[in-house]
C-alpha cells in the first residue's frame, strides 16, 4: 500500500461519552448518580477538558455499555493504532477538509494500473480533484456508503469526469445518479470483488463495502465503513441507535479480524483492533 501519514482520531473522549449517553438514554446527571463520578467531572470531559482517571472511566463504562479497556486508552491519549499490513491491492485514502473536520474517500485498484474503484466522493468534485492521484486516470465504478454532503458531493459530476460506467448507492438512498446495490451482492472488477453490506444506523440507507482480491488466499480485505465505525468510535446514531449497534456487531464479526477498516473519518484501522479496543465494541 502507498504510504500515508495517519491522521488524528475522529473522536475524542468527550465525543465518545456524548455519543454513548445518547445511545444509552442516560443523562449526565443520571450517569453521575449511578457511578459516583462527580457530574462536574463528567461535564468537563464532554467539553473536552477531561482529567478523568482510568478508574473513573471504568465506572462510567458499565452503565454506558462501553468497552472499558478502549475507553481508558482513549482517555489517556493512548488509543492503539494498529500496524496496517500489506493488502493485495493498492489503496489511496483521499482526505478532504470539510467544515471543522476531514472526510475520507478511497480509491482502490490494482497497483500499477491507471484504473481504480472510488468509494465515496467527498464534498464535491473540486475537493476530490485537489487530492486525486495523477496515476489514476479512469474509474471502473463508484460506490457510495451513504448520501450525506461530505461523502456524496458531486456524484454525477465525478461519474461524468472520470467516465465511471456504473455507480452504486445503498437501497433507499437518492443521489441523482447511480442505482442501488442490495445487501450481500458482489460486483467484480478484474480480480477485485466488492461486496455490499447494508448497515443502517448512522443513516437509514448506509452500506459498508468489503473489497477482496480473488486468488489471494489469506490476503486481507478492505472494509470501507463509511460512518458506521471509526478508529476508536462510531458514527452518530442519527437514524436509529439500535440499528447502529446491530450493524456494528454484524460488521465487526462478519469479516476476518485482519480486515483493514477504511472509515469515512479518521485513520485506517483493523477489525481486530476495533473488536478489542473500540469503546462501542460489541
Ligand atoms: Fe460523515
């Protein structure tokens, strides 16, 4: 894989606590009352001024249904970032500033080829063009994880500019162009297979995509996870928190642990790392 410096985690401890409170239906007051951790210390942590100890985070983890090992690692600024091993194809993470954050799209293709598959389109064609690798001159397909402005901008322009013959979106999504690919279906591009997994929760229509290479036994795959799971966190459960948890559980157990995760925000990680450390790990 081409070498890319890892970006910062998408979520800090405060973001994780806030998301976990929403997922659990607890108020900060109720969390303080049932754990004995002072409300002011919980509130400070949510406001990014945490000095919560690991012992306090372990108390908070139970009622919030969080993985205390990962929560403690995140709280101490030491969330593990796994070594990303070689994949049997090339991956170009395309990191595009959006608002106060960064959204990721990904190109995947055979190393040395001028053709690739694009996963998500970022905020629009200009943002995408600014980070586009010169070696990729044509697309075989575009796949969208979900239709939000920072991930699906300018899909039709991208399709036209790079001559992508097909574009796929999750069932139920509307993107101006592109057609739905159902859960469990695979499309092949040369030796690369792309399989769709319907993973609602962050959005009603959300897909993850697993990229594998045929004839590469033992070769790890790439899971393009959109806003379902990030290194150290999950996407907001804007559609349905129960479905988000179910989709997370399904996805982290449906693919081999060595699978590399390529999330919509933040750095690459692995399924094994997130199963072990992600605070929301099932
Ligand atoms: Fe996003």
